[in-house]
C-alpha cells in the first residue's frame, strides 16, 4: 500500500470520523479495540478503496463527505452514498443501543505531568591561562558577539545527545538534570555541579575555573503529556591544562557528548526549547557585554622585616 495513499485516508484533520465509521475501528459499546488495531484496520480499508496514483482526490472527496453528510454530531445516513459500505450504520441497524455517532471512540485525555528541569549552558573559553590570577577579557567570556584582536573567539559549547528512545530521542541539547520539584538556585547549582563532575570531569575545584556564572531565567515548555518548567543558567569555564583531562572520558561512559563553537551551534537543527534556551543566553550576553570578570586572586602574605 502506498504510504501517501494510506495517509490520505488516515490523517484527515477535518473529518477523521468518516474513515473510522466506515471501518468500524472503535465503539464504546462493543468490543474494545486498541488504537494500534484501529489504525491497522483503517489502513487495510484504505488499501482497498484508495487509488494509490490519486490519493489526493479521494482525500478531498472524503473531507467533503464528512463536512456535508457524515458530520460528527448529526450524520445524514439516509442520503449518504457510502451507507451501503458503512459498518457503523450496519451495527446501528442491528443494535439500537449503538449509535453511528458513537464512532470513533474518543480517547480519554491524560492529565499533564508537571516536571522540572535545570538546564546549564556550559561555555568553555578558548586560549590558555597564563597565570592563576590573570584577567579574562569580558568580551571573551561573552564570546561570539565581538571580535578580539581581529579574530573571532574560539569558545565552545557542551552538548549532550539524548537517548535513542523516549522523548526527543537522539536529539542534541545542553546539559540538563530533572529535578524532584521546584528548587532554589543553590539546590539547582549543586545538582548541576554534581552532574558535570561525574559525567564530564568538570570540577570547578580541580579541573576548571569559573569565569562567569549567571542565572538566566526560566520558562515553561508544553509537550502533549508533560508541562516542563525549565530553569536556565549560563556557566562559563576556563579549563586548566588545556582540557586534556577530558580525553577518553566519552569512551568510558554511555553518554554521548561533544563540543561545538557558536557558529556550528547556530546552524544545528535544535528543538524549539533548546533554541529558546540559547536565545535567552545570547540576550543575556548582549546585556552584560560591557562587564568584565576577574577570577578571585589568592592573597599573598607579606613578611615584615624586623
């Protein structure tokens, strides 16, 4: 069966009830049929009725039939040209307790689940630190917006690949951790720091220095069954020793990750929520571009001469 022909029959947005009634794919008062079996029955009927070379014509005719004759609430079965083939009408004639309008069975709407997620946009500064107390240019911290000394900064962003099954399978996103519920900033940072240390070796006390850290904001992303509240934070790091400690970590872990520059990130096919996170971070950078950030310096003791 041609996929396009089957789609013409099964993916109508205006009148899906027509195909369901013809195929008798569901009924609240008869044998219960799973959604997968409903779809299978409808596709089998489509294989019998739809001309695979002209599926659009059949789809248009079926939509017109559903809009004028086989309506959702008040079907005119006596004047329907397909009444002789309608299984819903046949069942109604044999059992008055079952109505044609019982088809298709309306699914029960599942209550949305409320989830919370802490997302951390990790940006690694390019270049090497010359000394423990050397100053980091604010434009380098807020990289990608201006040129430094005639060249673009080579800062990189950490991306994590989602599992190959489940929600948004196989897509790339910024590091994130699901929370047990509403959480304050301190709790979110503790969870994120633990996640970055265990999975990527990013330890702010040993392997990297924090150049800039800022809570960016929050927003709600709606899925069909999930209402996800996302907390966004920007974390700019400078790796000690050029980041050589990261080599080999990915081979030992099941998590897939990579570093990309700003240009590559902008051209990637990201989800709407990931794109919104990145937009929020870029807006923050533009607002803070004039600021400069200096890592904390160790105090040196001076010996008083006697």
